């Protein structure tokens, strides 16, 4: 019962981020801001939904199915780390409150991952697994920077989104 309450808490902490992301998607579509912020917001919304899916699966699991796949845990920790990295990278005084409020669920989830791994030594990654997942994190980060980066107003990219014009 205590395990389910903790998973429910993790699921509830991500509601604000999902609500914020959905609301922004509607606003960007309404404002026809397709190229500047929509791809970036889609990236964050989809990655946050994945974390919600994992916690939902843990919540509805039967008592006999308490096993969580290690790759779920590793992918959630990589996604939360990428969210924190990207938010800190764009940190300025105007956006500081918003970024901190959106990062609270990521910090809570990373704390849960560390607690979960310390209580379950079977989930501790080997050096090879860490290198493997850091490579996957690098690919996810490269995908973000190539396909869906946040652009300042007036900043344009050519057709490949790689070079500023």
C-alpha cells in the first residue's frame, strides 16, 4: 500500500507540467507559432507523458507484478536529467520561477530513482549500462537540438535546422 501511495504521489507531481505543456501547445497552435516554440514544447510534452505512462503502469500493476523494468527507470532518469539540463541552460531572471516550478517534478522523480535504486540493488547499473544510457541521452539531446530547438523571436534556421541564418 505504501508503494502505491508513493507512485500516486509521483504521478500527481507531474500533472502541473503536463497541464502547462498542453496549455502551451494550444496557445502556440492558436497563435500560429509553429516554427519558433511548438517543436520544443512537443518534445517536452511527449517526454513528460512517457514518465506519466511508467508511473501509471506501476500504479495499476497487480500485487504480483511489482517488477519495474530497469530500462524504464534508466530512461526516466535520462529524460529528467535532460529536462533539468535544458531548463538550466536557458535560465534567466524572467523565466527562473517558471523553470523552477516545472523542474520540481523532475527533481522529485530523480530523488525517487536514487531511493529506488538504493533499496533495490538489482537495478543498479553496471559501467557498461551507464555508458549505454548516456549514449541514448546524448542521442535524445542531439534530436532536440537538431529537430526541435527553442528559437528566439526573429531567429531563423535554414531547411536543415542546423545553421542559423
